[in-house]
């Protein structure tokens, strides 16, 4: 049997690699205790030990149904291999049926730094042994506890945090995302054969009995979910990116034509925001007043479509007002009943919001940057690499507000004339969320970042400093294309000569122009940077042109000055998103 598998090199089969979560012959998670050849792993050794297990240990095979069924497809066993004696596995098959499989994307939560990439998971539907239709979610996650950020990062990136692979009722997951975190849920029904669906379920069984480590960059919710789906298209496993985000998995199923249909379940706040963007400000003010007074009605001399949108706003804002204590239960019920009566007077319209701020409209998350910059009349070649980067210059119309998220980004500068190479910055983590203020949701801007960057001294020379910084402020949007913000940063930094606190108030504005061009201006004043008694002022202008989905052209100009001197810098860059 073993000789037969070696003869046909079965261990090289892409589906075997997908089952084992292996790419290019190496485990994607070295801390996976599913491996029988844990001390000397190889695809061939793992297959040999699995075959020995099948032939000699009838009880242990219950942990590996996906492997067994794969081997049975290609090898001729001398005895019948049956899993009927595996009571727990048989109960699993009865309780977790799989007629349909969905990819589920819980959209980003721009108010929560840990959720700005969204979450990805699978959903399996079917009829169980009690003839009941049931849905189960399949998810992989870790828990981020405590405030020791360096320790959390070290565990997440180097040693691995404890991972939790969970199969549970889907309603629990979707209720949490919609009602607690106010995140949209996108469901993508997958085009899979029954055999492919059953294979995903069997691999999920194997993972559920394993102790898996969670690595933020190489083995996260997106990695595990895409590997489960890749078992259906194993020839694609070699294209698996080393750093995956949830939207990468959505793009994977789109690019491989695995989506049968798409369904959006909007959160209450998201639907209300969409309606606010649709209705005139005067209509919103009048409708909110009517909700608070329990006296809603339709506006005469308006189209039926506009009346339907108004009633939809009544229903959405009525729920929001009740949940936020703006109205009592009796007014809520009265508004709700009146809204139903008004709906009955209108044609059978349906509120379609699936095309409004679609997450897949976002550019890919990774970024490579190549450009030229001039500082103090010296020319530098700039090279940047960002495994996860949502840049301030990116088009943000697919989300509410102007958000950025950067992980483990590095920028270096090289001067060919002097053959000088230096680190411009290394940002370990940076998030910025500028949520526009409005009279309904209020909203404020927040930010947090830490890493290494060059700070200016009194002579306007730049010295590399370790820093940690937080921001707080307000953003206001006049239209979807025009916004302004005011915020203050407070930070702690240290270089070879000093450790110091600093603060930087700043004002800024952004403007979306024609042809996917974005203009961004900013002015700031820094106090106590490099322990200087002289305040540092800076004015910047940035222009970013979104040439196509994965390519941006950027130019910028910045002037720094204090009471004794000034300097200017210029930059031109190409940013490739991948």
C-alpha cells in the first residue's frame, strides 16, 4: 500500500496538501498537532504514517476522515475501511449536515482597531437527523487580552497565540456581528459539488480536534477559511498568498468563479447611514422629529419611491432611537405600527443596498512602493513594502469615513550619489479612523500607532526615533467628496539622546476630484518634538491618482519650518497594491 502510494507519488497531490494545510511541501502552521510526522514532517512521511494508522489502529482513524476518503479514492486497501464505529464522527455528520456552503464576510468595523480588516468564515446548511433545517458557522480566531501590546505582537507574529477552531450555530455569529458590533454580513453561496462540500466538512472535523496556533500574518481566519475552500480547487493552493486578509478570500472565490449568488444582511446602523446619505437633510430632520413625537406620516406630493425611502428611514431610525434611549417602548411600538400601515399603502418595493459601499470595491491590502523624494536638496530613491496597508491616499468610498490600517510597513531611502542607505520608517502598527460627525451618530476620529520614524530637531535634521502615539478629533463631510478634520496627537518618543512627550494639533481637508484623483491638505504644529522649545510647523499637500484597481500614482509637497529655519521636501511615487 505504501509502495503503491510512493510509486504514483500520491503525496504530491494538491488535495493532499490542502487537507494537511501544506504549501510547497511545508506546513503553514508548524504548531499543528494533527501531523503524525510532527518531529520529521514531510508529505510522504505523513502519508506513510496515515496508511499505517488506517491498517493498524481502527479507533485513531476516526480523527482523520478527510485523509482516509482521499486515500481510498486512489489506493486499493486489502480490507474494508469503515468509519461507522466512530460514534462522535457519526453524530457530527447527523448534527452538521452540508447541503449548501457559504463564504461569510463580516465587514470591517471602523470604530474598532482589531476589526478593521473584517472577519471571514464558512457557513454550512442542511437538514439534520431530526428533519430540522440548520445552519452552522465554521470559524477560526484568537483572543486578544490585556494591554501589553509588544507581548501580544510577539505571540501573534512569532510564537503563535492559542487558536480556537469553532463549529457552532450560525445564528449566534450573525446576531453578534449585526446587533452587537453593527457590522454588515455578506453571504456568498459557493458553487461546489456534494463531494467537495463533504470534504470541507471532513477537514473541519479534523481541525476541530486539533490544537492550532494562531499567527496574525500567516495563519489566521482568512488562511484557514481559504484552505478549506481550496480543498475544492486544490490546484490553486500554490497561489495562496503568505499574508491573507478576509477580503482576499472573497476575491479568491470571485476570481475562481465559485460564487452562485450573493446576499447582504445589513446592520441597522449601516442601513440607517445609507438612508441618511439618500435623503435630503430637511427630510431627515423632519422625520426624526416625527419619530420622537410618535407622529409619523407620508409627505404629500412626493413620488411613491421617495415615500418608500422615507418609511424605510422611519423604521430604521425608530429602532436606532429605541436602542439608544431616545424614545420609550410605547412610542417605539406606535411608530412601528404606523410604519407598517404606511408600507401597506405603497407598492411592493424592496430596499436594495447591496451595491452601496461594497467591500470588494476596496483595493487589495498589500502594497509595494517605489518613488523619488527630495529632502534638504538631496535626491533619494524610496522603496516601501507593506504586507497590509490601507493608505491615506486610497479611495475610501467603499466604507464610511476615511480609514487607514498599516501593519509591519517599512520604508527605506537610498542616495545613489553618496551610496547612502537609511531607514525612513518602520511602522509596526498604525490605524486611523476618521468617522464623519453627523447629528444622528455623532462620531469622532481616533488613531493609534507605534514603531520607528524620523523626527525633526531644531535644525530640521531628522533623527530616527521609537514612538507610540494616539490621536483624537472630529471629522465633518460636506458631501461624499469633500471633508475636513481637526485632531490632536499625543505621543511618547525616544532616540539616542532623549526621551520626550510631544503633542501635534492638526487641521486637514480631503477632496475627491474627477478621474479617481484625491487631493489631501494638512497643516500641523508640533510641541516639544525632540525636547525642543521651538515649535515645529508643517504644511503638506498630497495628490493620489487611482490609475486602476491595483495601481496609484502619488505626488506630495511638504514644508517644515520653525522660528529659525525652514525646509521643503517633494515626492513622486508609484504604489502597487497586491
